[in-house]
C-alpha cells in the first residue's frame, strides 16, 4: 500500500521544506502508526529543524519519535539509526541543561 503523505514528506524533506515534511510525516503516522520508515524520516526532518532553529523543544520531539519508532519492530538498520539518533539527542539535552543557569539557583 502506498502512503501518499509519506512519499510527499520525503519529497518535501529532499527539497528542504522541513515544516511541510514534518506535517506530511505526522499525517502519514495518522494513517499507519506501525510504519517504521515514517519514524525514521520524521526524525530526520526534526533533526533538520533542530539544526535550523536550535529550539530545545525540537529535541524533545526527536526523542519521542525515536522511542516510538524503536517500539515498532524496526529492521536492524532502522534500529541502529534511531538508537544513534536518540543517543545524540540525549547528549545534546544534557549539554543544554549543564550550560543553562537554573532560576532557583539564581534566586538563592
């Protein structure tokens, strides 16, 4: 079965339109939550969004996507990609938290 949103998302991602790619991949998951390639591509799209924006909220989305994809029986190659991506995300989150002043510490 062809998934139009998945294929369209891949096209948008290839063209650099990250926002539309993310929208399409999310719509694709609405159709089939078990399609691991969609999680892989959505992770790639969020990774591009993270590089563009530096918004820590994007890291949280990347983490959720990787975990969800790993729970759905990925191939060895997909598992490796998502595991490695999850490791990078968690390292980045730790880095951000270790360099962000804590408001409670500043008030003391």
